[in-house]
C-alpha cells in the first residue's frame, strides 16, 4: 500500500464518523502521489503526512447565552488550529446548525492548502458553532457572539490566529466578536478580518470571494481561447459569495440566470437582478423565494437545485456536497463547460470524477474561492501598517493573486504530468510550500 493510502486508512480509523473530513483528506492525499513518490523517504522520515492530517490543536467549548425570552440556551463552540507552518492560523467561523467537529476539520484542512496557494503568510484554521442565526434577533446574535468570544479570546490574536466570516458569519457577527475581544483584552488589533470599514476592515473584502471566483473563471476560459462575455451562468446560494460572484459575472458581460437557498432556486431568464437579491438577503435577511415579488416573470422552484437548468458555467456557492453524482450528470447533460467552486467542497469526490471524465474545466474551491482569504490577508497587512488601501488597489492585488493561483495550479499540474487536472495542480502546489516549511521547522 502506498504511503498516502496508509495515512488515509489511519485517518478513517482514528477519526470515526467524521465523513467530510475523510472526504477532504482522501481528495488531497489521492492526488499527492506524484510528489510523494518522488520524496517518499524524506517525507516518511519526517512523519510528514501523519502530521499534516492531524490538527495542531482543537479547542472545543460551551457557549451559553440568554435568548429574548430570558431562557438560557447552550451551543457548542470550536476552533480548529490546523497548521501554522507558514503563518498564523487563518480561517473563518461558521455558524450553522449542521456544524460539528468533522465539518470544521474538513474546512480547516482545506484552508491549509488554500492559504498556501494565495502566496501570503497564513496558516490554516477554522471555527464555528451549531448556533443558527436564522430567525434570531440582533440582540440574541450579539449575546451569542459575546459568549463565544468569552472563551475564544484567549486562543487568538493578530499574530497567532485570525478568524473571519463563513456561512452565517458576516459583518454583523464579526463586529460583535471584535467588540468583545477588545473589551476582554484591551487590545485594538487586527485579530479578525471582514471587519466593518469604520474599524479596520478592508475595502473589497465583502466582494473578494465572489469576485475571485470570476477572475479565475476568466483565466480558465482565457486558457482555452474563450471569454466570460455572453456566457450563461448558474449560481447556487444567495449569500455573500453567491451575490458578489453574480455581480462580477454580470459586469463582465455574462448572464447569471439562477441563485438559490436551502429551500429552492430562482430562474430568471432575463438575468438575475442583483440589487433585488442584495435587498432580500443583506438587508431583510429573507428567503430567495421573495425574489418573485421583485421580478414577477422569474420562476421559483422549491426543493430543487439550479443544476437542472442548462448553462455554460456553474458556480456552486452554497455548501459542501451540494453537487452529487446525480447533479454532476445533469451538469454534463445540460451543457456545462466550466465549474468554479465558490463554496468549499461543493462537489462530492464521485461528482468530481464525472465532471473531469467529461472534460469540463473544473477548478476546486481551494483555488477558486481563495480570493476571500487573500483579501483577509491584505486586511491583516493594512492593520499592521495602520493604513487603508483604496478599493481599486485591493481589487488589483486580488486580481494579481487569482492570476498567480491559476498559473501555479496549471503549471504544477503540467510539471507532474497531469496537464489540465486542476485538482492535482492545486493540491500539490498548496502542499509543497507547507511541506517544505514543516520539514525545515523540525518535529
Ligand atoms: P452565507 O451564509 O452568506 O450564505 C450561504 C448560502 O448558502 C445561503 O444562500 C444558504 O442558504 C446556502 N446554504 C448554506 N447551507 C446550506 C445547506 N446546508 N443546503 C443548501 N444551501 C445552503 O455564506 P457564504 O456565502 O459566506 O458561504 C458560502 C460558501 O462559500 C461556504 O461553503 C463557505 O465555506 C464558502 N466560502 C466563503 C468565503 C467567504 O469569504 N465568506 C470564502 C471562501 C469560501 P440558507 O439561507 O437557506 O441557509
Ligand atoms: O473558506 C474561507 O476561505 C473563508 N471562509 C474565508 C476565511 C478568511 O479568513 O477570510
């Protein structure tokens, strides 16, 4: 059995029930073979892969808070400090009822390679809670965030671990986290990213993940002599990533025809009205179904995903495993030529195989959605410098980073004999730098 396979089997045995974590580890280890076989002796001596799949630290804690009725509620809180070989732990905080340790370990593991690909000095981490912000008042969200930070503050800091947004965590939550961190420590420092613009946030952070997805999709098309303009695009989700992905696709002349949430999807043949989606989701915190109140001609389909429609480009921007074999086959049938993942691991490993076998250009999340954490890295730089850059300056740097990620991914794939396989390219390119740093720093 190969070294990578041995380590994978050990992961399954030692982390029972953590299915998403197994899936993410399998995806990465199965593509590292070309580099692992080259340096096997050195890696084995250093116990490199065994160390790579084990988080440096898992912090897990109780989050008690009082709801508006005066009732005490208790949630689970976590921070996975996965790997600090190339910089302080960096990664978002997910607030969603489905959150558990296995999901956060998969996200933390992915983050290690993603952050490495950005070229910025950031290690990998992820945190979260099974708290559901939906239907909660601002005061309830505030009390939850304060309680979460009462425990987390002692483990984070501008040079140790820098959390940010993810599903269920946006500017409102980051503001409450930051306020409580400052109260508890007395420090005004860049301990979180995605902050409000009035207190150290970076321009273009809100847009960064979605814009980055489009910048890399444009590079992918350019690589085959194509162009974003005129393409029909299907997007899933209607949160932070989906909205700004739609905005940039539209700006570059594509037509975005779908958005969705966990209840259903909208199809608008005239192109999604992004201002309407922003108002429904960012202002009213409503459901995507309400879009039909803004655009009467749009269609709403309950309990279905956008992938049943025909489109040239698919950008899954909701959550993990939203595209399984059935939907991957539908994408092939419906004419999808390019997939760029805004979400983390939205395709199952079986779905990835189907789209790659059918020669769909496919960019995995750790490369395609790295724009968000990249601008988080730029926010950290601005905070350290006590400066703020203009929107254009940050956006230009973001474009440069996404271009460079595309270059690394394609060149690495080619170097290791897997031309056009962006999964292998992204995994090996992200892994190389982390491996070098881990070996150099000793056990
Ligand atoms: P938001 O909370 O802003 O939006 C999430 C969207 O996805 C909502 O439309 C939500 O619908 C939908 N969704 C969430 N969970 C599910 C589910 N279980 N089934 C179906 N739909 C679901 O989150 P973001 O836009 O920030 O994050 C979306 C994805 O992008 C995640 O995978 C995240 O990890 C990834 N990502 C985010 C980055 C960021 O900067 N924010 C950076 C890189 C990746 P509903 O309201 O019905 O729950
Ligand atoms: O998955 C991700 O890359 C994020 N949620 C963003 C992390 C960050 O630190 O900005």
